[in-house]
């Protein structure tokens, strides 16, 4: 093999450092091809404590919250099946941007309020800006 990559959270860093060091001292020629790719945890979602939250559950909750927000909004223009599709896309975007804006190696506490915030560096804001820019392009009267 060319490279062996272990993708495991930060808590195992010392273990992998020791393991790779021992493998090198044992003369294993492939020891230098081993790598630990670290990542932080989403605090409050520990599988060992039984607090596991599956992605489909998160997606369903995000969609549900986006539908509730749309129902309260005075500017919502999509309903029914189209509204469901939009809420799912907004929820997915919100969760994705929320996760990506944190550093991969740092732990962070998940917050629905932060993830679904319509302003700031959020997926909801990103989708709003995308829709707004498309609307401007469609209505500007000039071919770009």
C-alpha cells in the first residue's frame, strides 16, 4: 500500500503517535506511510453516552424547522411540495455550512439557532443571497 490513513477523533492522537512510533522502532517499512487524520467532535452527540443523533434525524428536524419558519414568514412564496423541497434544501444547506465553517480539528457545540440563523455566515443566508442574485440577473434587462 502507498498510505494507510486512520480518520479518528482528536482523543486518539496520543495512541496513534505511539503506535506509529512503535511500528517504526520495530522496523516496519510501512510505518512512515501511516497517518492519523484528526477531527473534532460535535459536543452533545456522543455515541458512547447514548446521545447519538443520526444524519437523517438531523435532516428531518432541519426541514421541519425551515417549514415552521416559512409558515411564520410574510415573504414566503412557495408552498406544498415545492415548499417541502425548498425547506429540505435550506435545511441541508444550513447543516452543511454550519459544519464546514468550524475547523475540522476543533470540537464545537451544535446549536439550531446558529445553524438556521437567516443572517451571518450560514447556509440559510447563502441560499437567500443566491436566490436574490438570480432574481437580479433575471430582471436586470441585460444579457450577461
